[in-house]
């Protein structure tokens, strides 16, 4: 099969990926083999190829927002022809303290799709049968792909932030994840205050019906009940914290964060304000988000790239030049 391969033994370089002919995955017990229809491109993929995250294996195929069709199966529950999705969490050990206490997102021995095992920047992908999700037929593959990480993690971020119906919620950054989260917040009758750099992101937030939109240095006109930060910047976390009411929560939606600047405890954190990180997701998060997507008919703007143009797709995410979410479609 054809795949986009990242070779960490060569060091960080551009282009990050090479398009190669590689062995098609062989079906393993407890797994399904998928023909990839689409794979979303995530900022975490950039953290991997730029080695902000340490390499998990010497050579690997990135991509963890996979929509595919089952072509070989070892599961009676997933017959050939079933359309399924695969996300970042590709497996857990099921035995550690966290798994036994319904916190599988914090598993001590997790499997990460497109990082510790090969992902979806390819024509075929292998996935654990108990970590794939049957998908709604209402949305096409390119529309669903970004839901499988940006959507699920954004949804979990709302839960970690403790969002309640009707609250005033800040979104710091307005990429793929935030543009999906705003639809859910509006369904919950929340006021949404967006702080983001880039005129195109501000226009997108306005088009999505945000209550208020400002640039990265702007202060929302009200105190926020909670906030979610999407930029991998400690400075943004402190900015969000400074706009919270007492008892409010900032949820950090980022797998990698640059250094947190010093801040005044008495003015910003005191008053039982909280900073919480969002770590991965659970299978229940995925199922719940997909139910929401079906009920709300979540639609979004996507920009498609061919597998041959996988490096250009990563550049579009890095430079925020694409219209909406970025998706690779093998051709």
C-alpha cells in the first residue's frame, strides 16, 4: 500500500514525511483492517513530526482521525463493509488502576493511533476492534474525520471545564476543535466569548455566531464561568485565568504546552479558580460526541488533500492557511 511515513532516525527536517510503498497491515486477533476513506490532520501530528513529542518508534505512519471501511475482520460484531472511525486512543491495558476506575484516558500503558502504532495517512490501517466506532451515515467521511479527535477532545474539554447550560464560556483559539465545540455550547444555550489571533479565525467565530470575538490581547466584556484554551501556549492559559470568576475553571486542550509564565496567585488563582489539563479521551466520550454529531447534524468546512500532498496538509495546519479542518483523502 501507499503511505506517508515519518522517519525519526533522520531528525526533524522538511519535508517531514516521505510517500512510500510499504507492506499492507496483516490482520491480527482482536483487530479489524480498514480501507481508509479519510484521515483528519491534527496539530498533534505536527507535534509528532516536529518532535515536540519524543518519537515512540523509529518509523511510523501518522494520523489518528481515521474513517474507514472494514475489509478484513476478526470481530463478529464488525462485519466486512462496516464504516467505522478510529481516534487517538487506540487501546488501553484494561488492568491498571485508572482503567479499573473508569479513567481509561489516563491508562498507564496506552496505545496511541498514529504515534505508538501506525495510523491513517495510508490506504489501509489496522485498529483494535474494541477501539473503533460505528459511524452515522448522515455525514460523509471528510466531515466525520475531524470529529474523531478535534470533536471528541473538544467535547471532553467542555466536560473537564464543568460547563453548565446557560453559562458564559471562553474559547481561546478558534481552530477545528473550537469551531465544533461552539455548536455544542450554543445547543446548551451558553454565551460564547472567543479570543483568538488571526483575522480569518475571528471571522470564522463571528460566522459561527459567537457572542463576542476579540484578538489575542482583548479582554472579554464579562467575567467567564469557565474557559477552554486550544493554543499550545502557557501565556494563553494565564490570559484565560485572568478573565474567570471565582470558582471558575480553565481547561487546557493541548497535548503539548510551552512554558507557563509566572503569574500572581492572589489575583488570578485564589478564590478556588482551577487550571485543569485535558488528557486524551475515553470511548464513552467518543460515543457521546458521535451521538451529539448525529443529533445536531454537525457540519463543518473542510479542506481535502491527497495522500501525495500530506506534507502540504501539515503545512496548512501549521500555518493556519486552510479553510476549516484539514483532511487527507487517499486517492
